[in-house]
C-alpha cells in the first residue's frame, strides 16, 4: 500500500491495454480530484470505456499503475472494486430484467439485508434519497431507460461508493430527465462523492464538470479545469482538426406527398395521422414515452396495429411485418441497437449487409466478395473504427456499433428511412458525417422520419416537426420559424387540448 496525494481519489499512471489488432489505451495518465466531477470526452473508440472497465476490474491492464483512495490496486474483480467504493454505471446497463428493482439493487446481498423485507426497505430508502418514487417491487423489464439509470445510481449508493463512474449516462434521456440527473449528480457531489462523467454531449460537460480530460486514439490529449476550455478547443482536441459547424446546411428539397398515415390507434396512440413528403426530413419531438417510437414501429410493421391506413404514393399498402416494410423501401434504425438492431456475436460485415442479404445471395450461396465490398464502403464512409471486417460487433465501442446499423440501412437505399435516435452515443465528428448522409438521402429523393431527444438535432435537420404528447400529435411546426421553447411547450404542455392538431391538419399541409 502506497500513500498518494490526499487531494486525489484516483491516480492513473501510464496505463496501456491492447486488444487483438487495437491499442485501446496507450500510456494513459490521469488524476481525479476528490469530490470533483471529472469529465472525459473523446471520439468513438478513443478508449474511454476501456479505461473505466480497467478501473472497475472488468478488463486487466497490460501495464501501468492505479492508486485508488490511497491504495495501489494491483488486480481487482468487479465485485472487489465495488466493495472498495468504486462503482460504474455502464453505457449499456447491467441489470437483471426479470428481477425486481429492490432485488437488483441488492443482488447477491439479500442475507446482509436480512431477507427480502429488509432488501425492499433499504432499497426504498436509497431511492427516496435521490427523489425517485418507483416501487421497489416493479420488475426492471417494466422500467424506462431513465428509471433503470436511477436504479443503477441507487445500486452504486448502496455500496457506499466514493467514486461513481457514469459512462454516457444521458444518452437516452430527454431534457427533463437530464435535469433530474443533473440534480442527483450535484447532490452526490455535495455528499463528497467523486464522479467521472463520460459524455458526447458537450453542453452537459460544460454545465456539470469541474475538470475535463480529452482522449484521442487511446491517449490523453490534455486535462484542464473546465474554465480553460472553449467548446471549439474541446472539439478540435477530440477530433484532431477544426470543425466549423456542428450541422450542415438544412436540406431543402421537399416535394410531393410520398406517404400518408391515417388513424393509427393502439393502446398508446390516439388517432395519429400525418403525411410525409418526398425529400423531406420530418422530425418527431416528444418526451420519452410520448409515443414517438410506437408510431414508427407501427409503420415498420414491428408492432401489430389494426384498422389504420398507410398510403404510399396514394396507394394503400399493407405492412404486417418488417419484411413487408423493407419491400416497400422502408428502413429503420431502431432506438435500442442491442435488442433490435445488431447481432452482437456476428462480424461487422454481416451486420452491415444483413438487410440486403437477398441481393447478395445466389442459389442460396452468399457472394462474399460483394459482402466485403459493401461493408468496407460503409466502414470507410462512416469511419467505423474496427480492426477488421470480421471483428465481432460486440467488441466495437458503443458509437461504432451504432454506425454499423446506420450503414446497414444506407445500403438498401430506402425510400423512407426511419431514424430513432440515430446519433445516440456518436461523437461530434461522426454526427456531422451522419447529418451529411441524411442530407444526401433526401437530396437523392428519399424521405426521413427523425426521432431524436436532442432538440438541436431535430431543429437543425428537419424541414417540418410534429410534436407528440401522450400518444397524440399535438402540433406541427416549421423549425425555421418557431423557437425551441415553443416546440417544447407543445411537446409537453398542450396535451389536454383534444384534437388541437387535427383541426389544423389539413390546412397545414
Ligand atoms: N473486448 C474488446 N475486444 C476487442 N476490442 C475492443 C474490446 N473492447 C474495446 N475494444 C476496442 O478498443 C477501442 C476503444 O474502445 P472503447 O469502447 O474504450 O471506446 P470509447 O471511447 O468508449 O468509445 P464510444 O464513445 O464509442 O463509447 C476500440 O477500438 C474498440 O473497438
Ligand atoms: Mg464507450
């Protein structure tokens, strides 16, 4: 045991880690001040999550030293690191969906809690301490993403954590939920808990962090107090070049009506009707749970819906399952890439070409060189960081996994591309690339339905915006003429006014 400077809870010195074909961390050093909120930013694949997984004992480092709370950590298991007071909330959550909230918080520690009753009582106390009123008996599978995150935070608190690492905690949260998270993080800081906060959303980094480290290609570029960065500095340090604008010029090629959706009704949705034009980017804005994803899943045939009508180019079409939708030229980049998008144990090339396998197969045999060519094209275009086309997708960084799905749908050149949170977890540079691709799709005559919780993204990219609240369309806006506040007000506030939107609908379009 060596003593370290009392000011720092964690000192990382010259830590390196390689995976086959990649040097994920190259002599990384960093000091984390006690009681601070320390941000880490960097492009997809920069090594942020790998470093955190080394700290929490999921991976072992190849070399380097780590001193946590005055004690040198030689090797550690995830359980030991939690017991020492270091907790991590992963980019992809780590909860058991079939178990209750209380059981998840105290998993493996029911005895310590004196049985189930004690477990639920203590879980209640922890959840109350962060202002969260979810029942401890609810199953995790019934919770929203933001609720699951609260459970992860309660779990970290249950170990009396001194340091909590949050790896992209906000990537699935809406503005409201984010506000709540900011409050909780500030409360944790007041209690003296140190936070490492990883995010691609620079607004949050500037709002929350005291100190920020920028990483690129497995190395630390710099660590500075937040006051010594400008947004532009930070971005250019992350990507290694200067980026002038975060959004390209808005595409302007809206044509005739391509698709019409009439009377979409489900348990959640109430009489959703709208039109989508050729060459249009139509943004859907609403809180998580408002029904945005339900709308697009219904159009794609992913959920069973009765008695609604969909017309494409004026002709009624029947879409009962996703393959019908693909047949009509509809593509879908889903919200939860792990569940509905990627086949994790499969290689990068297979994941990219999955939606166009029919065209790659002749007499039941796959044309491997075409598969390779197509996959390589998207790996290059989207700058997907992978050691090879045969690397399993599960070994890619979070953002690079997302790029694989985007590549898959670009390949089938859909007439209508549905993008549900397409840039979640994607770094600034790659976001811009995705915006350019969206622009190209509509310029080539395709149409896009865009769902995003990042309001600036919807407002800067869409030609028209529909607000969704409580399963209903509550408004329609031209984002060049309406303020963000007005659009948000409609997404949150106009819920009570039944048929408000419908009365304007025909005249508006
Ligand atoms: N288990 C693994 N096997 C092989 N390669 C891996 C593994 N885990 C990570 N890598 C590679 O290490 C590099 C760093 O990945 P890491 O997940 O740390 O990036 P990140 O900075 O967290 O990116 P993101 O912002 O996309 O989450 C990437 O090139 C990734 O492909
Ligand atoms: Mg990561």
